C-alpha cells in the first residue's frame, strides 16, 4: 500500500483549507462539513489501527519472539 500517515495528515489539512474558504455558499459549507465528517471518521479508524500496531510492536520489543504466536501479523511480512 502506498498511503502513509503523512498522506493522511496532508488530506486532513487540505480539508481544513476547504472548510476555511470564505467564498463558500451555505450549501457548499454543508457539503464540505459532511465530507470532513467522513474524512475524520476514516482518519480515526486509521489512527486506531496504527495505535494497535504500535502496541503489538511494543509487546514484541518488550517480550521478544515468545509473543509471536499471539501476534502473527508482526513477523510474517504480509502487512
């Protein structure tokens, strides 16, 4: 996958810029607000997933290979 957390950050700031456009009509503002809500929802899920992966990596760092049977995604190179 080509997407990185820095790309997510770029998308969030781009949406913020769109919401800050003072030339938007009320209807456009409403549409952008809905779009922003959808983006934030997805961004929250990406953040939660990233947090889970970091927690798994910390478990591996703290406990070594003994934890691998409980964390199969860390060591198999598929993700």
